[in-house]
């Protein structure tokens, strides 16, 4: 099955990022709403599949984390294959375009603004209408489980939330990066599944996923306020997500494959 080389991935990502910054704001918003809903679907599925204390009672808490992480990637598969705009992925791809001089900072910031708002709206739609109002989280063990998730997320220290945000989006953007390498659906699915499963099972923090998890917990009566959500989790996690993508994915690959000037980067030799 053919796939792009790392340098070709960087070039394709740069072109895609430029196009993202040039979308009309209305399309950014609508595509952002879709992406927020898609990630929320994956998050709702993860809660549904993994809820309860069964794994702890069996002495296998790692299995529960694996199941939670194993089904969550459906969200990013929908984002990448169906097409939409996800803030966390856009912390890497359009940034690479700006670093390469192919896009303007103003276009990047416009994309981040409208996509972030759209992601929040989409996630809230699923959390309120399709998880809470449907009663799908009303019964045990899902009711208690989503409340526990929300409470634990806002109990993290700022430094913990920030660092977990870095780890998350390093892996998320690697998933997007590798998905760009393949032109086949199955290739994109496999490229997405492994890094996303890893970040979720490891317990890292994803700002858009938390736009579902924490509000869903609040809607189900968790002892968490909207202020707790925004100040204690969403802000530090968002900042960490930006650093994880911009430094460790777009920054690193720009330096290796796209940088020009006196110290023009050369492509490393292909592995034998």
C-alpha cells in the first residue's frame, strides 16, 4: 500500500494548512461544529463502553483504560475522513503553513477562533441533547462514571493539566500527520487509531474532548461548576494542546523538512 514519505507528508500538510486559513469564517464555524460533535460521539462511546468499577474490582484497571481509549478514536476518524475542522489538529497543520511562509498569522488566528467556538458548540450539542436529554447517562453506572470523570479533570493542578495537554496533542497531531501519509480509508483509520488510543489510555487531556466530558458531567449533577471547567481545565489544557502540536509536531518537522536559509535542512536518509 503506497504512502507518502515524511517530507511528502510535511509538504501535503503545509498545503492543507494554507487552505484551512483561507476558508470563510462561516465555513470554519460550521465545520468546527461538526468536528466538536464528532469528537463528542467518540467520547460518549468511550463512557458507554468503559463505565463502572468492574475493572478495578477485577484488579485490572489498565484494561478499562484500554477499552476507553480503544473506542474513542472513532471521533477523529470522522473528523479526518468525513471532513471537518478540529482545533487541536489545527494547532499543527496551519502552524506549519505559517512557519513555511505559505499562510498568514491572521488567517491562523481566525481559524483558531471560529473553529474553537464551533468545536465547543458541537460538543455541547451532543453532551446536552444526545447524552443528557436522551437519558443515556441517567442510569448507573454511566451516571456516576461521567460525574467522576468531570470531577477528576477539574481536580488536576494547572501544571498537570498543561503537561497532559502537551502529551495529548503531540499524539493527536501525529495521528493527523500519519493519516495524511495515506490515500486509502483503511490506511487513515490505522494511522489514527494507535496514537489516539494511546493518548486516551495514558490519561492525557484533550481540550475538545473535555468540552464534552465535563459539561456532560455537569448536566448529570456532578459537583463541578462552569468556572471550574474553564479555569481549572479548559484554559491550561488548551495551552498545552497548542504547545504539544506547535512545538513537537509542526515545529520539529518544519525544522527538519521545510526550513530554508543558510542552514537549509536536509532530509535524513531513508531507513534501510
